[in-house]
């Protein structure tokens, strides 16, 4: 079982050594710290992963760093989610569209022509009532 903490909203200047020194100052233990960087520019992406030796240590790290202020930011710390397989889409995007056909773009050429929206008597009454109040 993994005891990895996601530490987010970090300023770009934060390094692995900075995080390790913060942990030592709080008497917290980490097996490994990895600051995630852009592979092309080596600039920090603003988040890191901290591997804790056990659940208690993971919970202590989260309690200490979640919502902690750093410069003009508020840090986020929570249990890390397992990595997605390469090429997998996020869960919110995967699967059939829940928007329905009216929200889809036209497949080929031209625009979809829609009829003007007709107001039902019930909604017209609700609009009149809202105006009166």
C-alpha cells in the first residue's frame, strides 16, 4: 500500500531540499520527495509527491501542510491518487457524453439550425411571479 502525499500550489522556487528541511523542522519523516518539473524547461510545475513510511506519518504530513500559508499561496496536501495509465483520459472526460445531442457540435459543415425556444405557460407564469416579487 502506498502512503504518498500530493503537495500542491507550490511556488516555482521550491526544491526537494526545501521540502525535506520543512519536514525535518516538524519532526516528520519522508522516504522520498519528488518535485515535478517540466521535462523541457526543468521549471517546477508547482506540485510534489512525498512518500511517507506509514499511514500515520502520511496523515501527519497532510495535517501539517494542508492549507498552510507560503508566501501569498495556500498549500494543498492530500493523499495522492494512483497514476493513470499512459494515454488514458481523465474520468470526467472518458465515456459517453452526458451533455446530450443538443450540446454536441455539428459533425460536418454548416451550423445546426434550432427552432426558437417556446415558453411554456408554466414558465411564463413563473417569470411573471418573479417580476412581481
